[in-house]
C-alpha cells in the first residue's frame, strides 16, 4: 500500500515548505551544538586543564543523557500536541546551551552537557514524528533530505564561524551564538508551526509505561530499532577520530581543519536535496544499497591515507560523507513508515534514544581499537577500525532489507 503511489510525484505546498524550513533550521542549531564540541576540544582542554579522557566524558555525557531522556519520553510522546512537545524540549535545549556558555569548571560543563542532552537529544525524534504526521511517504525522501541539510550547514557555516569566534575570544562564545539563533527559531515555531494533534484521536487504553513496553515488544518495531542502531554505529565509529587522524596521520595542519569542515559540508549540503529527490523517485532500498557501496569504498581508502595531503583527504572525506548521508535519507524514510499512527511518537523517541546510545557505544569501541603513543603520534589500528565499520555496514544492509520488506507489505 505504501509503495503503490511512490512513483507519483507529490508536490509540497507552501505551508509544507515553511514547516520543512523551520524543522531543518531548528535541527541545524541542535546539530551544531553537538558537532561544535569536537573542533573546540583543543581550546577547551587547554583553558580548563582537562585530560583527553575527561573531555571524552564531556562529549559522551550528552549522548548518554539524550538516550535516557528519549526512553523516558517515549511513553508520553503520543499524549501531547507535537508542537507543544517541540516547544518544551527546544526551550530546555536553549537553557542547557546557555549553561554550557556560562560554565567555567569541568564539573559545571559536564552538568550543562547532561542538561542539554536531556532536552536536545529528543528534538530529532519529535521532528521525525512531525514529518511522519504531516508528509506522505512519497514526500518524505525530499523532506528527510532537507532535514539532513542541517548537518551540512553546521559544517559550512556553523563550525568555521564558531572556530573563528572562539579563536578571537574564548571557547564559550560559540554557545552564546547558538543560543541567539535558537531563540529566533523558537519564535518561528511559536508563530508559524501549526498544532499537530491528529494522533490524539487514536485512543490508547494503557498507561505511558505500558505504551513504552508495548512499543518495544513489537517485533516489527524492534527490526527498525536495530537498523537505526547499526546505522549510527557505522557513522560514529570513525567520526570522533577524524581530526586527530587528519593531523597526525595524514599530516594537515590545525589551521586547515576549518577549511576541511567547510568543503565537506558544502558537498554534503549540495548532495542532500538530490538524494532526497532520488529517494522519492526510485526504490529506497536500492538507493540505500548504492550508498552503502560508496561508503564502503570510501572508508577502505580513507583508513589507508598516510601523508597524502589536504586535497586527497578532502576528496575522500566528501565521498565518505556523501555515502553516510545518502544511506541515512532512505533509511529514515523507510523507518518512519514502520510504526502505526498511535505509536509514532513513542517509536521515534525510542529510535532516537538508540541512535544516541549507539553513537556513544561506537565512540567507546573506536577508542578501544585505536590508540596513540603520545598526543602528537599517529593513530594506530585505524585500518582495523575501518574493517569493523565495513562489517557494521553489511549487518545494517541485512536489517534495512527486513525493514523494507515489512513496509512494502503494509
């Protein structure tokens, strides 16, 4: 039923385009808050005098808090107007980001990141539930493509600007910049996003906790959860070590990192709308398979780069990031069609939680595989990490195939 009308072009109305823009820009601020921690790491560690292991706690505290928050929210996610839910959690995210900018000790920053993760980690699931409520499956590829452009924007504009501001003031200033942008988006949500409450017409005769457990117990839902978890594992196994690998193994300078982020971000920004349109025109699983092949090839080339220079590193990073993003769009579109209407909010919350937790687990696994003799030495075992990523991609293909089979029979 879902795939019968996929080939029929379903144009977006002006109101739908406005909603997509609001959700995409809102997602941009949340993604930027998460992404900016890694490039700010050097400045932050020197200013606070923290060790690399302590900085790892700062980064992972957000993901763990986000994962726990998502599970706790899942039982209640389908019992409120989605606009009100979005406003509540986005307001908490803004407050948490403000606390990050105001932090002056290691302990304060960890607490601020936990607070931010509790609210910011749920934002993606709420946005995905809104997309599933307001857009047909034939439109979701384009919408997911636009939503993922927030990732590209964070690299094109957000991270380079944040690094520029931080270098000329201190590491706290980028967080104040994110707060200012987020307040603008909060106002846009209040006045431009409609009430989204059709799911409230679906009667749920059990408590929030039972609703959570019933969602988890659904075998078909669990397949979707596993596919999302392995998608996140494949993406995050290598991401935390990108800067260290570029500097210590490939040999680029610290000053070249912002340009690398910007060029890769531009390529991601340009390819996402194309991937979104393709996802609505061709078989979503075939697109996912093609993107998985591209990512596999790029990863195996990437992990073998040794003193190869800035240009080749940039090209391979562009290819790899294109594969990552091109897998994500059809995968999210397929997964969004798995839950029934009355389970959608809970499903998306759990799905987002597993994505966050899997990302944290991936960072831990990656940290156990790669190692350095000293902070300035090359990363060891990076090629082995690449093969682990390839194995995860293969498992993810099998799981996504099962999701595709289930959705196409609905």
